[in-house]
């Protein structure tokens, strides 16, 4: 099967297997990758298992709340933490 992808003024013809087409991603850990030649981005299923991050500073109360909420949810969810350690 063929489809089309448009980015600005560029239209690309894409060949794909309809049996492999999905509308929702499975709950897993993904890495965002970039194809060096075309500059397009794609997701790759991470080979590393997810583990709870090490927390820095005096954040025990907030950290417990975040980790409990993350573990209690049945639906997939994510937590993005950023900033300088400490």
C-alpha cells in the first residue's frame, strides 16, 4: 500500500505494510532517533529496562507523590524530569 507524507512544500510517497499500521503505540520506553541522510525522526523501542530515577536534593515528599501516581496508573503515562542535579 502507498501513502503520502507532506512537510511544507515537499510530498513524499511512502510504501508501507497495512498489516503493520497502528494508530496507538504500545506502552514501552521509546528513544527518539534521527535518520542522518533524510533528517526524518523515528521512534525505536528501547532495549534498556525502565527504572526509577535517582532523585537529588530534598524532594522526598514530591518524589513519593510522583512515583506513587506513576505506579498506580493502569493507563500508560510518563514523567519528564529535567534540570541540574541537586
